[in-house]
C-alpha cells in the first residue's frame, strides 16, 4: 500500500503496477492531466525548464501539451521494466525516472532515505508517518538508516 492508501498492484494481480497515485502527485491542479506548470510546481525549482520540456516531449505521445495517465503509465512501465543497459534516454542523456530520483534525493548521496521521502511526500501534500516510509524503504530492499538506491526506488514504484 502506498502513502495515499491505494494499492499499487492492479486488482487483477497481473503484476502490472498501478501508478495512479504517482500520477496524482504530479497532477497538481487535479485536472486529470500533467502540464508543464504541474511539473514546475511538483519539482519546486529543482529542475530547469529545459528538463521539464524534455520530460514532456518524452511522455506527451499525442503532442497536445499534456501527459495523460496512459502516457504517464507507458513511460513509467518502460522505465520500471527495462534493465540498466536498455534505458530509454531523454534528450539530456538521463532517464526520466533518474531525474525524479535526483529531485527526491535532497542530500545527493545516491540514496533516497527516510528524511528524503518524508520531505518530498510532505511537500506533495501526502501525510505519511515514519513507519510507512520505513516500510517503503524495506520494500525497495533498502536499509532504514541508509535508504534505497535508484533500483530500489524503481522497485517501490513497481509494487
């Protein structure tokens, strides 16, 4: 279960992740689609406009200026299901999910720890207690006091 209370596995149990809660965090204005402005707000100045433009280009399959849930799901499913040698790269040579990871990894130590997740989720408006955050880190095969690596972060998203 994720901090929003929704289950991350699909009801059918087919192993395909339900990424709706992650989409909802980025859809700041709650209009059912992610815009450039939503991303600017979500990343809080941690990501430049060029990077946001690249993210939109990667995910906006119908080029209407918005990322609908289906587009978002395709991008994240491909990131989660791909191994390290087959990463689809965006225009800057970095994986979109690596960008997200770096934003959450506030101290830049290469791991997302309890404080990193707590800070980001709180900023995103999600009230999560320490036990929930520690459980997420454990699910990502991380250590409570050290956090999870990028691969562990993807593991958390895929649950």
